[in-house]
C-alpha cells in the first residue's frame, strides 16, 4: 500500500468574478444557496475581509500565482497578450518540492500553453470559441465540445461581459462548469501519481458572464426573488432607460434587467457549489485511500462583480462588489486546523505564502523572503497577531486603502476621493469624504505608499472630496 504523503495535498478552487457576499453563509438573508462552500467555511476558517488588490482578471491572477502585489509583478490594470516571466510561481516551487501539479480551467496568462510550473494543464479561458484570435486560440473544452458535435458552444449569442442571462441550451453535462469538475475528478481518480502529494488548481470560469446556468439552476432563481442592488446616495439619481449596451459598465439600468442578471449569476454559483461537492465526494470517497490523505483546501475568486450596485456593472472599480472577495481555507485530515471566522485583512497574495508555509516549502534562492503576501497558517491554528493593519489596492487610475472600519478611494484621473465606514455602511451607500480629518489621514497614508512610485503622481493638496456627489472619474 502506498504511504500517505507527509506533506498535504493542496486543492485550490477559484471562481471568476464572484463577489464576497455571493455565498450563502455570507448573506443568510439572501436567496443564494451554497451548502458546499458554507460547509467548507464552517469546518475551516472563513476570512470575511479578503480583497483583490487589483480587481480585474490578469493582474489578480498574477498575484494569485506569485504572491506578489501588482506594483511588484508590474501589471496594475487589464492588459492581455503580455508574456510574463514570473519570478515566483506556486506550482513551480511545489513541483520542485516533489508535488504533482495540475491546472484545470482558467489561468488567463499569456501565452496560453506556457506552464508556469504546472506538470499538465487543461486550458480554458472563457465560454466562447476564440480559435481565430491571437490572444485565446486554445480552449480544451471547445475542442471536446466539437468532438461531441457542437460547432460553437455559445451559439446563442449571450455576451461574455454582459447582463443578458438565460439557461444553457445544451445537456447539463456539457456545461463548462460541469466539464471542469469532471476533468478535476479524472485527475484525482485516474491520472494522479499516488506516490507523491498533488497540487490541483481547479479554476472555474463562472460566474463570469455569459450568464447561462443549466436549466435546473435557472428555474430555481429566475424571477423568484426581489433582491435589489445597493444604490448609494452619492450615485447618479437619473432614471434608468433601455438601450444601454449589454456590456456597458455604467447605468442606470432597468431594475428587472439587473434582477434577471442576478438570477443567472446566483444560479451559476449554485451550479459551481454542487460541482465542488462532486469533486470533494470523489476525492474523499468512502473506501478510497484518498479519504485519509491530509489535504489543504482553499477557495477564493480573482475579483468580484458590481452586479448593478450604484448603477455599475462588471469589475475594476474599488467598490466592495468588485474588490471584496470570498476567501475560505479548510481541509481534511489536518489536525492542526481550527475552525472559525477571521476578520483580518487578507488578499490573494496570501495564498502562496500560506501554501508554502503549510507544505514546508521554502522560496528558492536568491528570492529569500520575497513575497508580498503573508502566511495565514497561524490564523488557521487560532494563533498569531492580525495579518496586516491596512491594505492598498489599485486598478489603473483607481486606488483604495482599507484600514480598520474605513475605506478610502482615490481617483487619479480627477483627484477625487470617497470615504466609507464599512461597519456602519457595508454597502457603501453614504460617502463620508466631507469628513476632512479622516480624508487627510488617508491622504498621508496614500502619499507614503506611493512615494517611491514614478508611474503615478499623488498630490494631497490637489485632492477633492466627492462629498456625496457621483465621481466624475466614472460618470464624467
């Protein structure tokens, strides 16, 4: 019989564009059900104040892979088609330490077949077939769909960034979310090397649009709720009108349109939750030697989705719906793991530091302690001081700082500021930037943080509080 690995297996599960409150356990009054993720949160540590330090796809995924902040890895906004020589790569370090490393799903780094230390990759960037484009010509799911007789999986024309939603029009087992879970199960049950621990990154593409969940999940949510987006007193108060492009980032949008998009979004997450249950069931199946192996399980997302909040859609902006993400660390057969809730400020960069620490792996020389992230292992054991006092994030011209109960936003293009109390006002409906003492303190912190940067100029004297009006940086 093969001996149980001394180091734990690592299962990293990520979604694309899942906001922090899109979990049943994080929003018990809402309609969304995520029993599998709720159970992981209850059996492990639910980090309720996790952020994406650059809430858009590629910079966030660089941070997840490397443990480096955007200002360190060099990409602070969406820019596709740029090859990156990662100075630190989690799968590469684990591979050198004897792990079998496998990616199933989305990586969103260029070029697509570059492995970044993965032994094997099942690559899918989106639900669309982009074989004739230079940026995303590879899609292993699309190739599989063609072998099943389908020429283009998204031939119903639902926008890959849009608010339109409708049920998947093909058999449920062909859905990308289902297929990715099947590929993960195939790895752990058939293609895994039983003589060494594994690192599996299962990277779902949903709930990123197109919002096309299977029919059973669509039926569960469509027009069976009356949820409304958060609309701040500072947001534009103009009436919604039809005719906005389906992928427009700013509204106002018709309420029914947003509610239907919410239905598709929640249904997509519920589908993911069920498929995660399937993966975990097969991984720890009764009677299998895998059931007794120590396994570290992490769940998070690259960034959130504004979902109509403040008349906004998609991501990149520093508001909670976009930058605040789910973050759960759990496991099986790990006696040192203590269940609980942690309200420390954490970020995607902490994944690499945590996994390497728990797996007993050191950074290769000459990198030393070159990570920007922090190990959360002490918090998993119910020990240690708070992870960090404050957290800075940025995406293009948008910057934010979270410290204590306050969150400060600075818009570089206009010098405007907003300030929110996330305890009294978790949905960011009341802008407090007219509070000059608080904004002045955050200006000093941001000035200090950006003092060594040559790519951005911050002049505290040129800052202008929005003081309850819509930022011109967004609405002009």
